[in-house]
C-alpha cells in the first residue's frame, strides 16, 4: 500500500497566469507531501509502502489548426542539463507553458 499525496482534480484555464498558478499550487503541494513524509521517516515513522507524489500534468488544447507565418522559438539548451533563465523545474515549466498558451491565444 502506497502513501499517496492528496488528489487534485483537473481544472481548465483560459489564460496562462491562472494555469501557471494552478501548476505552482500542485507542485508546492506535492513537494510538501514529500517533505512531510521525509520528516516523519527521519523521526522514526515507517510507512506501509512507497511514498508517492507527482509533477503537475499540463495539457494544452486548441480548437484550430490555423498556421501562422512566423514561428515561436523556445529557448534551446546550449549545454546538457541547462536551459537559460531557469533554475528549477517549475521555472522551466512556467516559461514553456506561458510561451505556448500565449502563442495559441494569438492564433485564435
């Protein structure tokens, strides 16, 4: 039996800022769950199975297949394991989701 984090129901967002706020909330909740389990383990508690957590799942849905003459270019890593202007996974996701959602909104 696993020690699972609380379930977070899927939500729909029309703008990148509210979507990113939800991603940050889920990420913080999951990290808090792992941190709490680690503190309890260090204090001597044993769990009946694995402690499980997850990263936020983001799906971007569009209603159109319209093409744009110009292209949006995402920053590309210039060296293994590095992406400019990000120091954490959540910062990387912020950049990617904001660029994608903003670009899709401009193509309505």
